[in-house]
C-alpha cells in the first residue's frame, strides 16, 4: 500500500492485494469471475470492510480471473479513516506517508 495519512487520520492512497497458490486465490477468482465488472467495486468494498478498513474504495480493477497461470491481484484506490463499526482505524498527529 502506498498512502498518505493526513492530520485528521484520513488515509488516502493505492492498495493492491495479490494472491497466489492458496484457497483464497481460488475463492476470489471465482467471485470475480461470477460478477460483472461493474459489480467488482462492491465486492472489493466488502473485502475492505471485512479487513477492518471502513473507508471507500474506487478505481477497482483485477487481473484476469481466468488466467490461472499468473498471480491474481486487484488494485484499488482507498480513502477513509474509520473501520466499518465507526472506530478510528488510524490516528496521527501530523501528515505522514504510509507504505506497507
């Protein structure tokens, strides 16, 4: 993840999940393949919430779900500062760059 954390604790940046050789990869390939591309954003939003990030995702794309010879990944832009339950996920006293 490459992101910027502002003084209010809002995280804005780019994230990408990449999976290879796991049951999770098979499951996600199946889910993406079963949905029309316009629905991918909603799927990734639910994944984001499930991971504890309550911000909004945008500009969602994914590698080809059918291309099983390569890793499966889905990059997205993220923006927000709370978990789905409303708790502050990240706090900061000044703007910081966050890379993970």
